């Protein structure tokens, strides 16, 4: 069984809107850049193409059929995954690890600026029989329920949630892919009116458009194309309960992320505390409390203790474990199904020493944890490493 | 046998939705699709009465409708070319019913036009072309001679064009 390498990344967008480009044009741009980065010819060297998208986001039924052409997959083995880009990476891992493919390309994209009825599109994902008829205001009420339950269980103060927002939005100022970065202080966040209790608007990520492509390869083949290799040492994925089962979700927790992390850590043979294993973490933060919950579910922080480490500065850019040095989704936005893949690219650039102004010094091992967002209970976790910065 | 003779109780829509077992839900799905630089220019061309295509710098294929990229070479397309608004019917179809099987008031004839664009082999499956309405009698369209029939675009008057595929009213038989 081969080790799996990430040999190329490419992206287009990370902007609040992209009226200058058709969605397939955006896919072409990001994939072209990834293939150039990996030094591969998609028409000869890529064995399988995986595309991550969802029809209701696309506004096209059976949008799968629009996937192959712009990414080089016409008349080549291509399939789609209706889920986060990191789930597509899990498919790539299996294809390569099983020997079925040597080189796999994974593309994910989101163009939320073109969805005129985004609120309603979220409601399409809700159970039509007993959930949609209730007056819930907006679909993100689900995150408010989790935030409240998390704070009550762990004693995490409101100020800690606000601190996540000011940390990430300010950190994003160093990242060119972070349109919602701003110098926001803790007081700014605390003084803002509540948007979805217990969070203000600063603590709820906004949307941005992007296409992201990642090229993966088996160890032997990877070395033929590049020496800038980042290893995908482990990847896990998990779903808790379906969206209709709001009553069955374990509130204030994200067990799917816990299970995904356990799966990824086992593959990566991580023993002992994962907090000392990683040089940096790019974790889910589309709602402020989610960063703290994600750190606990990935066992970076002990149960209920993430806020203590946060307040001690442990997760700052210059702290012992920088968390979301990219600025996270709070600064970069949510690119629908491309959100997890965008964060994987952040980790890859860090491990190659190519993250520019927000480069974490000596980054060698990275954690990426994604959640598919409201109203899903699906998560994926990736463990990456490289020797470039050693 | 007429429908009125079936036994049972007739329900109004209101009465039907008041029964347990049927829940109405109708969120709205609305989008605005960016055409991007390539289709935008194509649509502008239609407004000017021109059909524009784009050539692949590597394999020479001319894409009509144009694209941003060549799907075979995975490179951006380069030159713009104006192509003739004449061609031959590759295949055509007459629909008499809707997807729910109701009879349409007027049968529609639509087809794929292989435009008179040089560089493609006469009998190859690839060509520069457009899918569009064909202005002809549905009864005539069903005849064998429709396939391969020479057609030409019937343009809307310039003042009625909006930069849409509908700026061409249809393709109609010539000669
Ligand atoms: Zn070509």
C-alpha cells in the first residue's frame, strides 16, 4: 500500500462575488493552476477526477454532468461527491492506496453569490414534514442551539467565543484569500448586537466564491513530478444523524468530527496527545464556538478546556499551536462544498513554506478538520506532514 | 366511461391539504448565473447578428457555442471567429406531449444544426453547431429528408434583439 502525496494545489476566487467568471470557467482556472503546480498534464497523467458539489447549490439538477470538462475529465474516469471537498480527498486516498489510480485530481467549488434565495436553499435541506413548518427565523438557528448546549456543558464563557472571532478576523489580514478579514477587537465583538444568540454577526462566517483543486499521487509517481511533497498521512470521515433527526443529535458536541479524527489519527499512527503532534491546525470555525468545539472533538484540547488554552494565547499565530493561521472561515468565508478543500490548501502551503505573510515558522505537521455546516452532521479530518521546513 | 361516474368524495385543494398525511412546502430556488467572458461575448455577437466561435490554439477545434477552454486539451481557447449562420440538420425531433404527457397545443420541432464551419471532417461526429428551433411543418420534419437538410438562421429584427439565443428565431430550410 502506497503512501499518498499531495503534489499540487490551485485556487480561484475567495471573493464575495465573482461576476467576471462562469462557474465552469472558475473550475478551469483553479484546476489549471493545480496541474501547473503539480507539473502534470491532466489529459495524460491524471487517472481519476473527483468533483465535489451539490445540485441545490449549483442551481442545476444532475450538475455532475457539468463536472468533467472544465477540470480535464472529459472521456476520462470522473465521478462526483455531493459533499465537502475533504470527503473527495478521502476518495482520492482510497483510489491511490488501493492501487486503482496513481494520480487523482479533486476539485470543489461554491458560488454562493449566484444563489438569490440562499435562505430558502438551506430550508430545502430540512425535513419537510416536521421541521420546515416551524418558525425558525433562519437555518443557522441550529448552530445557536449547539453553541448554547456547548457553553452550558463546558462552562465556556461568551467572551471566549468573541475572542475566536477577533483572533481569526484579524489573523486573516495577512492572507490574500480572506475577504472578510478586519482588525476587530474583543470589545467590538462583545458590543455588537446578537445575530443568533449567543453569537453576534462577527462570529458567523459570511460567504465567498471559490474553486479549489488538489492533485494527489502515490509515493512512487509523486516523486516523478515534484519534490515539493506534502504527505496525506491520514484521513477520516463520519456522519452522525440525518438532518431530519434534530432530536437525535448530540447537542453541544460533534461526534462525527470525533470519529473522523480517531480514524485519521489511527491511519497516521498518532499515539499520545495530538496537541503536541501538530505544528498548526486549520479547523472548522464557521461559527465562533465551532473552533473551540472542533479543537475538543479532535482531541487537541481536553473536554471543555479549549477556551482556557485560547485565553492563554496557545492558539495565537505566535503561540505553541497556531489555530487557523489563515483566518479561518470567519475571514475567508464559506465556499459551500469547497470550504474544507480551501483549508487543506492553506495547510499544504504552510507545510511547503509557501504561505507568505502568514507562514507558520517550521511547520511540519498540520491538522485539517472540516464540518459540512448547517444542517449537516458530517465531518472530515486530515493529517498532513512534510519535510520541507525541517 | 367518464370521470364523473367514479365513486368517492370530491375534495377541494384546501380540504385535501387539511388532511393529515400531506404537508405542503415550497421554498424558492432562484439563481443568477454569470455568463463569464466567453458566453457574454457570444451573446453580444448574437445581438449584432453574428454567430461567434472560439478556436483552440492546440488542436484547432472551433467551439460553437464558444467556451473558456478546450475540453480535450485543457487549455484556454484563443482566437474568436465569426462562423456562417448556415448549416445542415444533424438531427431533429418533433414533440407532441409535455413531460407529464399532456398534448401540446402546437408540436415543437427542434434540432441540432451542424454549421458550415471548415476544419471538421464531413462525416465526423464532432462539429461546430447550435441546438435550436427549426421553423418547418412538423409533418414535413418527420420525413427522412430532414436529416442533412440545408438551413439558415432566421434572425429577429435588430431592434428586437436582446443578446440572447432567442435573437435567432429559428433555423429555416433554404433552397
Ligand atoms: Zn484543443
